[in-house]
C-alpha cells in the first residue's frame, strides 16, 4: 500500500491499536475524574488537577523515565505486575498503554470537564425532581448535554496518542509489532538516512493529524451554525 | 411537615395543610428558595422533614430527591435543551407515578398542543414556564413545589401565565408550595401564607388574615389590601354588573363570565377605599357600605394612615390622609360608610 513495507504497516497498525485502546480506557477513566473536578470543593481538587495536567508541560522523557522506574522490578507497578505473574511491563504493549494513559490524560479530561462545568447543576437537579436516579441522569442528561465534550475528548486523546514519541522511547523501546509505533519508526528511518521512507511516514502522520483537526473544527462550527438555525 | 434547620441560618419549624396552596413569602435573601430546595431534597440542612407519615429526613436518613413524590418548577427556564417540548413532557411521563394525569389532559390545561414539536430555545419565557409546569404535573406529584415561577417574566408574560396557575391551583387536589415575593401573586393564588424573614418564620396563617394585619405589604404601599370571598348573587345583564354577596354586605362589580352562585375572591386595595359619614347618593361610586371602624394604624407613615373596617364578619382596609381622619373626627368604634372605588375579582 502506497509503498509502505510490512514493517511500516506493522508500525501503523500498532499505532492505531494503541491509540484506540488508550482512547477507550481514557474515556472510562476521565468521566468520573472530570465529574469530580467539575463538582468538588475539596482542597484536593487543585493538586489533583495539577497532577492530571502535568503532562501538558512536562517533557515526555521525564514522564517516561519515571514510568520506566515504576515499571522496573524495584518500582511499584513492576512489583505488582511481577506478583500478578504478568512479568515486567517495560518494553511491552501493556506498558505502552499505561504510559500513554498518563501522557494523554489531560487531553481527554479537560474537554469533558469543561462540558460538565458549562452544563451546570440545573439539568441534573431538574432530572432528579423528575424521578431520574443517578444512572438514569447520567445517560439521559449528562451524556447528551456533554456530547460535544466527549467527542472532542475522544478525538484529542486519539490524535495525541498517535503522535507520542518520548514516552514510548523511554518505556517501550523499539520492538517491531510490540512497541515500535509510527513516530519511533520514523526516527529509525531518519537515523538510517532512509529519507524516502521517512517522508512517506511523516506525510502519513501529517495527513492523519490534519484530518483529525479538520473533523474536530468541523464538529465545532457545525454545532455553532446549528445553534443559529435553532436546532 | 416539620422542618427545623439551621444551615444558611434557616430556622423554620412548621406544619402545612396538605390540601391547599401555601405561599412561602418574604424578601429576597430570606431563605425561601433554600427552604423549598431542602423540602425537595436538592439541598441538605440539619433537621427533620415528614410528609404525612413518610419520613423524608431524620437524623442521618435523607431520602434522595428522585425518591420523593414531589415535582419542582424552577425559577428560570429549566427545560432540557436537547429535547423538544414533547420530549421534555415524555421525560416526565416515562418516570411518572401511577396516579399521574394523562398527557392530553395536561397539554390541554396549559394549552401546549401547538408547541409540542418546538425546541426550548424557540419558545418565549412564558411558554417555557408553561411547559415546565406541565412537565411537573405529568410526573404525578403528591406535592408541587414552585420557586417563583413568574419572577423571570415581564408583566405581559406574567398576565399570560397567571390564569393557568389559577386554574391549576383551583383544579388540582395536590398541595402546592409556592415561593414568591409578589403580593399580587400571593393574593391571587395562596390560601395559607408562610412568611420568612432572615431565615425565620415570622408569620404563618390564612392569607386573608395576614393580609389584614398588613404584615405582607409595606405599610403605606399600594399593595396594602384586603381579600374577601363572596358569592355571585345576581347578574345585571343591562349594566353588565354582577352582585357579589358576602357576610356583611354585597358589592357590584363588572361582570365578565363569572357563573351565578360561584365563589369568587375579591381584592380591595386600601387606597381604593374612602370614608364618608353619610350615605349620600350623589356620588359616582357604586359601592357604599355601612361599616364600623375597628382599628386605626398608629404607625403613621408620612401623611397616610390605614383604617380597619368591619362589615359583618368581613373586614376591609382604607388608606386615608391623616388630615382627613382628623377632619372627619374618625375614631375606633364609629359607624361610617366605606366608599369602594374599585374591586378586583382575582379568582
């Protein structure tokens, strides 16, 4: 396909798989987290929010370094995985998923949190006075009213995981079919001075990213014009 | 219902009749909304709350809002923006109690048939509030809580929606708690009045009684008025007038479509009542009734004072200048004639 060899294809499929798994997991994790952040008055709110958003500014290699230590035999995650009989998570796909969860967390939590904050308390209270229990309220009020937030979160989480490099390099290394994602493969090609193959991968990622952003902005402006039309 | 609470400095303990419209009345910041939200279970305060025999809150037990057989009409538009009018109504219908009224019945009552397919943002403020009231009724509540449902509306929209509320209050057999700071709405809708001041119950009793004691209107304001109940006794087709009789006299008022024999609620503002010492017939004023002065307000506000007049078992208020009172030599116990310039049928 388009001149990609099997190794590039493997890297592409692995990258898509990683992004998909991470996005689904992050949506599940971020929903309660965003809810708590948008509603809590606890003093813990600020430190937790800071921790979650830390990957926005932290060099990915720093995050990767600490995760590598944590997953090592001396680290807490490594200890746990050894005890559970999974073995070390470093340099494995699972390890990559864990790393990406931390790395992309803020990109998923923030859009959901913003949507929940702008929804406010009132629709929830109204639903409660109409006999809707908590689970009922989640599906009939929160999900539809925060739909745009959830879609934005999914797209951003997916796209951001696609482009991951530093964390992968630190904790995943470069194992074809296991941890060798697109960005690492691209780096490999450049290192080997194989510019034509690097070009193809870079162009592919550029196109993927552009399409993602196009979809996202299309969604937003679509929403805006729909509002004007009264839908 | 008993409710002693102390959060937000709210300290209220009372029981309410279960078959009537009770207005929770008071200036803004007096805790009206907080009280209503605590009753709904939307907010928690320390205390006890019983509805009939059912315990809604006691000690650590607190029944969550969605388990309480209430309905709540919020101050501002609270329709779900992602659902149409029909969708909003169906949301309630799907979760309704068995005794809930039929959709068609409620849609008729609030005149919503033409709006069913509209989105909330296509409706006017008054229409939105009508839909919200309909949605509240459709859940089949055993207690209807309304938090200033008209306060976000201008006078025209208020006038448009008040008749619906009146029909609702008269027709429904569910108790209604109605939060308001408008004397006008209270006069028209309430039977019982609970007055809050700084989180404390300052007065509690029948609306007519409290109105008469002038506790709900600022002394000297145009809101000072009396409310009395009268029955349509006679209809004069020639002059388009109806005679409304009460224990102590009868009043001629403009006849609209009140049925013969029906009971009406009349509001007579103190500023529309003047006093004369004799019943002379050379005046344009239609209603001149003999009565006796039972009280003269002592806290004179500026130039005005308010007289309480007894007519049979009913009472009226008259707002006069102090000069007139002095000039006519009016004192408590005197028999005089009340000239009533205007009477409003409010129900």
